[in-house]
C-alpha cells in the first residue's frame, strides 16, 4: 500500500500570492520574509533595513507577517483535512484538488464539513439504522427498480428501530436533508445571498423588555446586512449575549426555497418527487438557515471585530504618543471625598519623594488646611506641575488647586489626567514591588503624576484594555485584540526610544529583541553595576546575545555617556559611517553630533557603500542634526471652564474646551470636565463631510465644542465642532 503524500507549506507560492494581494512587488515581500526568518523584528527592519525591503514601513511589514501566518495556518489545516478524509477512504483526486486549491479557511471548512466527525443527528441515527442506501436511491432521482411501497418495505427492520415504511422514508429524507445542507457550493451561495440581500434582525426576548435599557434601539430592529455598521453589529450581539435580545438573519424565504428546489429536485416524474420538495423546505428551515445565520453573524462579527480593534489600536497609539510634560517636579493627586485626596510628589525623573492626604472636598471640606499643605509641598520641592486624576471629586479638587494657584500667583500648571487603569496598576505586583510600603491609593497618585511627565513610560505598565480607549473591547476577539495592542505598544516604544539608564522593566520589555526576561536582566545588571556608560556594555548583560543587541541597540539611549552617538537613533553598526562623514568635514564624530550646520553640508551619495544605501545615509544625517529627537508633540494643557463642574452646570449653546478621549466609527468622545464625556457625532465633527473620524480627530487632541443637547437621566451629552 502506498503512503499518500500531503502538501507542505510552499513559501515561494505564498510569497507570490501575498505580493499580489497586498500590491507589493514580489522582491520586497521576499526580502521581508527572509528577514523575518532570520529572526529580525519589525521595528528593526522598518528602521535599519530599508535598502533590503525597498523602504517598507511597519504597516506593510505587519500586513506581510499576518498574511504569511494565515497562509501557514491554511496549509497546516489543509494537511489535517486531507489526512482525515484519506483515513476515511474517501479522498478522490477531484476532492484533493479542491482542497489544495482552496483559498481560505472558511471555504476549506465548507468542503470538509460532510467528512467531519459529527455529534449524533437525525441523519446519523438514520444511517446507523441502515437507511443510507435508501437515501442514495432517493437522491439519484432515477426510475425505481420496484414499486415505491416495495422499495420502502425493503428497509423496514423492527430490530433496527425502523418499524414501518413511514419511518424508513423519514429516516432516509433526514439523510437527504443533511447531505444537501452540507453541500459546500450551496452553503456559499446561501451565505452570499444573506450578506448581499438579507437583513440582520434583533428583537427583545419575551419578559426582557424591562431589562432592555441600553438596547432599546434594538428591541425591534431590521437592517440590511450589507449596510449595517460594525458598532451596531457588536451592540446587537452584546444584547444577545446578555440574554436581552434575539439576533437573527432574514431572507426572502420563498425566493431562496425556489432556488434550492431548482438545485436539488430535477425530476417531476420521480416517485419521491413530492417528498423531495417537502424535504427542501425542511433542509432550509431546520439546517441551512440556522447554519447560514451562524455563518453570516460570524462573518459580520469578524469584520466588526477587525474594525473595532483597529479603532482601539489607533486610539491607544494616540494616547501612548501623547505629548510628555517632561522631567519636571510633579504632584500627583488621586481625588476622593470621604477618604480625602491622596498626594504624591515625584522628581523630574519620576522618583517618589513624599506623600500626604488632604481633605478639601465634602464631608470635611477643609480647603484651608488642604491649601496650606499643598503650598508647603509646592515651595519645598519647587513643584512645576500638578496632575489631577479625572475620576471622583476631580472637578472639586481641580477648583481648589486652581484657586490656590491664582491666589498665590504660583508658576505652576495644573492638568487633568486620565486615571483609567491607574487603580489596576496600583494594585499590581509591579507597583507592589516598586512601592511595597505605600498604600494602593498613594501608588495611584504616583502613577497619575508620572502619566503627565511621560505618558508612554507609565502607561506601558498597565494592561492597555484597562486604559479605556476601546470600542466594545470586551466583546471582540481577545487574541486578535491582544496582538494588535502589543504591536501598538511595541511600535510606540521603539519609535520614541528609551533611556537605558532610567527605563523600567515593562518599558524595556517592549524594545525590539528584548522581551520581559532580558528586560529584567538589564535592570538587575544596572542595579548591580551602576548606569551604563555605553551601548557596548549591554553585551555584558546575562543572556543578551549578538542578535538581541543588534535588534535593540538603536532604540536604546544613553545620556551623558562615553559615546555621543549612543544618545541617538544611529545604530552602532553605522558608527563607522559617521566617522567617515566627520573626516570629510575635517571634524570628529563628537563635534558632528547635534551640529545641524555641519550635517547640512553632508552629501548622502558620498557615503553609499555595499552595506549602506541612500535611505540609511539620509536617516543618519537627519539624526545627526537632531540626535534622539522625540517624535511626540509639544505639551499643552487643556483649560476646563471653572464654572462648569457637572452635567447640571451645562447649558445648550455653551462653548467649552475639552480633550478627545475616544474615537469610534460613529464619532468621538470628549472630556469637557463634567465626569461624563460628550459625544461629537460623526456628522458634527466638521463643516465638511467626514467619512472616518480618525481623519479629523485623535485621542488626546484639544478641541472646542458647543453643547447641543443634555440628557441628565440617561447621562448623555451631545456636542458639536460646527460653529
């Protein structure tokens, strides 16, 4: 007996297909794949291997990586399916070709469905009772060799629980219905019909009207499947998962039934013609329509997940790349009523100095005592910034701090800071290890202060899902969400770069080539040996080999070290190029670094060689002019209206300044300082038509808005930028 061969992953074919699908030249995709296979990270490839990839950016490289993973997964699944069908003795050449040429997982699963091991169904029970041959006779739709009665009589067997002809017929028709329902072409056609012409419906479940609340828009909702927006898909499915709604798919049943009958029943003279016509209806209602509904909702859910995750990723990127206030002494305040406001002072590097508690808010309302304590800390530590958490009692605390600054003419800036996720960080093992002797609320105040100084460095310590910039973040595919968010964090951290002598383990762990274990080793080495004086010293860190050094070095900065280039994005492998550049100008590397006048005199084409092309040379010259420059924007604080502290203070027509906290497909949310974000609907974002809110606003943007509508019972505020 010959052993059947099954296809292995064809990398060359996959590369060709990826290039075609993404519209990227084949040689660029091939180069990227080779670099991946050599263990290179995407931040490293995008920044330091531009010649090899033809300048592919991170987005293109991620797309190639994802497509490669999908192609690999498809090839692996094909092998599993082929082996399974072959072991059943049912693998034909035609079936093998269908499977091998299949382009996606969903189509592959549709082909595999008839051969897939099943739970017990009416059809499997009928087969166990020996009715498979009768089903084949009926499916053939050819002239019977004996009468209909005698044909059915041959399959009556009381021992097999087929007591009469009716039972035999019903069992055989159950097999027919299942076989029709598993036809790959029919299922694909049904799904296409539903997605193109069907409607997505949602109805409130019996006895759940009282609980509908936030789902009131969907209590009796119908919407074309090809037009329904992703956020409504997720809202309806959430309502279903919470047991309030029933979500389904509606089709033109009579039209679909006619098409199915023309597909399956084609001999009106056949003895079982009428039974087959009835079986089409049974197949459609009992098997095909539920399967189609499931597939359609899954398809729409996957699309909605993809869009929601994309929005979450963009919002997280904007938040992480928010302007840092910089290395200034800062007081962080975690506001509260009964338990008071927790204060923490940190120096310009984020190092904790001291803490205290003040009670300016009810029930104590000790504004005088709070003011004295605050003033004492401001003067003692020469505080420049005050970061106030935007949660409970924030506006009341903000008013007290504002009055203190005005009355004492202090050169201090107060800023409202999002405290989303701060409580989760403060209760984490990481915070506990850093501040074992401090109360959770004090750790929270420290985190709030650090968020203002450097949002990126502090927010990487918190699970991105707890930061609150996502749309339906708990409803979407959690594996895909985690993958997206990890990529965003990695991209931001490497884009900004980190101070090797100041960075925490969480921050270092996102640097290309590092990871949590090496990050811990770096910090342990730094704690034991003191600050790094140059990048080369990294090679002394346990387990940090040549590859990790190559990937990470360019993203790590050393301020005031032995080598000025170590505080830039110039990779150590390019230092010799800088030496050559300096020589042509009659200077040395140290005088060239940071000297924009000198670097402007350099001609890129003079320094091209076998290793470094024009793109890398241009990057080096740009970096020499402004070494280690921060790509984040300049810090500016939002100024909330002191007279507006709650929804009750709002009036239609008011113009207020706020900060964008979340961007969705249907608009953006803005914090205007009343403990409830206002919604700027997509139609109110600009005077011109807006297709994608991300084109006009980003998380962290400051914006002026006018109040359109206030609904206090439902806690809804509508605002506009059109005025």
